[in-house]
């Protein structure tokens, strides 16, 4: 079960890991956020239940070059990406039950179904451009 703290692991190494997994689950947080501190152990426990996914913990202040322009309204903000499709990007309650259900549901869907959902609304289409973590990491490692 890969579970990386982007602040302690080089972006290039994690970008390489992203090629090994269909699913990326990233929690965007801040070190000063008390809610994030409470959520992190739960997020790590969920990672153990989903060994098929790459779980990332990203501090938005430490990794501002990578995710600084993501629209984050509150913490924790979770990003789920299946291959090149961003399937979820938003704030969640600091519990993992909802995230667990989303991951279980997406595991049963084909990539073309997820792409259809990704193009179903303005918000989902915006995620594909603004919150594509794989694309950002690839570009980030070029510098």
C-alpha cells in the first residue's frame, strides 16, 4: 500500500509511482490545520484498505509550486484521479466513509464511464484542466 507524503518524497519519485496505479487519491491539506491533523491517520488507514490506489498527502503551502493555484475552499480537500480523469475534487468531512464509498463505486466503473462523468458538467470539465495532478507532476518534474 503506497502512501506518500509529498513533502518528504521527491515529486519526480512520486510521479514515477503514479504510472504504476490507475487510481490516485490525494489529500490537500495544511500543516497548521487541526482538522487535517485529525484526518491524516484516518486517511492513512483508508490507504491500507485500498492497496490498488496511490495515496498522497500534500501540504498546499509546502507544495505551492505544484498545487498553489488549486481552488481550495476548506480542508481537507480530496482529489481522486483515475488514469487521466479527475473524478472528484472537493472538500470532505474529516471522516473517510464517504471517500471509501466513492472509491468502491469507481472501482466498478470502466474508464469510458468515468470520462463520460468527467464531461457531464461544467465543474467536472474544469477539474480536468485545473486539477489534473498527473499532468501537473509530469510538468513539474521537467524543471
